C-alpha cells in the first residue's frame, strides 16, 4: 500500500489538493483523482493541482477537475498553487511566472506570507470560433440561447477556458436558483463542443456583481477565478458595470480589473491553507 502526501488549500471556498510529484511516488491517474476528490469517501476537493513540474526552466502546474479531466486554467487554482510554492520554498521572489495549459501567468504576492495575490489572467477572447461556441459568428454578446424550455440571454468569453455568462433579474432569488438543474444543460449544450463553465450573474450596481457558477467537470463550486474574470468582462461589454468591480461569490469576494486598452484582466484575492496530511492509496 502506497502513502500519498497532500496539502489542501482554498481560495474563497474553491478548494484544491496539491499533489507534488517530488513528494509522491504514486502515479496520479483518473481513477485516483476521482477517488481523492470525492467528499464522502475521499479527501474531498474541487480539483487537484499537480506540480511543480519543470519544463524549459519554467514552473508548470497541471489542473485536474474531480472527474479526471484536465482544465486549461483556474484563477483560484493559480493563487492556491502559488501559495503552496511559497510555503514549500520553491518560490522566494515577490513576482514569478507560472505556466498552465493555457500559457504563462504573472503572479504578484501582495504580502510576505503569500496569502493574497494579484494575478495577470491574460487577455479575454470574444470570437465564437475561438471560445468555441457553435452556431454564432463574431462576438457572442447578449445572444439568446435556448435551454430547459426557456431562452437565456448569454455572453460568451474565453479566459483560456470557455465561459457562458447569464444575467438574472434582481427579483430572482440567486441562492434559491435551480443551478443543479440548469447548470448541466449549459455545460453539455451542443453549442459548446468543449463543454462550458456557466456563470449566473446579478448586477447590484456598477461596482458589485453577485455570482453563482457551474463548472464543467466539477458542478457547482463556491468560487471560480476565471469565471469571475469572464463575468466582469462580459458585464462591461453589456454596459452594466465599470472596468473594475467586486464579484461576490458564495465563498467570498474577488476583485477584478479589466485593462481594456491592453485587453488584460487582473484578479486579486486570497489563498488559505486548510491542512496537510497523508493517506493510503
């Protein structure tokens, strides 16, 4: 029987396990990912961060969803893994570059402990072909998509991974919204061949947005960093908020800023240590 060493962190309620290959001899595969992420019979997590992996002298992390699929990018995952690199002594600088499947990301630690970070999340993509979103041409902004016998107004944005942002009226009880019913319909809609993350947004004012999220391969999570970034950009495109706003998620708040001139999105938020432990495979 093999022993697995793990660390667990969360970023505004979005929790991940760190699987460091330098500390584990066990091969991480889909079966093990599913087993570890299950909350009733495993450790429980919204995903696994595998690394650090060194490629061409660059630090890389691989991001796995609970169903074993690999994600291109995660805003909360990037902050969590950066906190781990700081805690484990892999990174000592105030700024460094982390490589994900979607490319390089600049991370800036805002305190000495590495508990809060500002992440350059890169540029937002709006073209349907690049998201991808089938059946649309050009930018997918304020388009009607048919789900569950209803038309939903949606805007699609890629932050290295695909997102559909849906707006709900202020009179809708966001906490009571049937996300577990609607979310899978969006995730597996034929318009999205790579599946899609879906954010349900209520605009409070031009500086504040309420958000719930259904993540592909994960289901509902308490927070999604790339989703918060995509939602801010989408809401700006729809003329409903300023270039900088706070996203209020079930797990906490994320501050997002979109530099429209350079099409660069910045995410600011915490990463918190939960525990360190060892389990038997």
